[in-house]
């Protein structure tokens, strides 16, 4: 099973991704986690990733595709995966065509997302109010068309992400079975 989780920052993608990973015994992979780890490296790429993330911007499509494609070549992803945070743009989705079974859109309002993010303790430099607002803006501008892309292909599952965590999980599992 090859799943993609899409939702605004704070929608609960990592929570649901980890729960789904445990239930279906397939690995969960967050593009944000990959990029944050790589941004710690004292290399030109690491510095560029850090600056981009801290500004709340998206990593360029070509670089994102290279990094994610390289990760998915690892043996642990042979039998499937749960991707969080990728694809974020229509060009990424088009380049990733045929590598996704279902896309789960965890739908929460901007207000709910901001409330959730402000309520969590974080030492992440990319979770400043400015960066979060920028990512929400980019979600509406660049990622909402990705949702339409997968809806048009009959691959989209829309979930009310404002429900209780266990209700969201149950709804996702029911839609997948």
C-alpha cells in the first residue's frame, strides 16, 4: 500500500501517519523530517535547506523529487509507504504519477491548525509564527491544486481532521478497507 497524507501544517498528519504505519506495518516517511535532518548538515545543501525551511518556504520541486525518490529506493519502502508532506505541488504529483495508491486529505481549518501548532511545545526554528503563516499561505496556493489533481484521478479520500484523533484514524481505516 502506497499512501500520501496531505493537510495543512497542524492537521495531524504525523500522528495519523504513525498510527497507520503501526496498523498496516508499512513505514511512515515525513519529507519535513528528512529536510530538517539534512538542514543540520554543515554543507551548502544543508544551509540552503535550513534557510528555506526557516523562511517557511518550500524546497524547490526538482530537489524535493530527487531527495524523496532517493529515499524510496531503500529496501524498507519496497512493500509500501506512508508519505507525509509530499507531493506538495502539481509538478511533484505529476512526476510521482503511478507511485501512489490513495491520498488522504486531512482537512482542518487554518484557525484550527494555528491553534494546534501554538499549543504544542517546539524548539523547531521553522515553527515561528511567520514561517507557519507562510506555509499555510503556500498550502492554499500550491497544495490545494494537488488535492484536486488526486480527486480528478479518483485517488482522494477526504477526512474531517477536526474530529477526535481516534475518530480520524477510524475514518481513515474504514475508507482504506
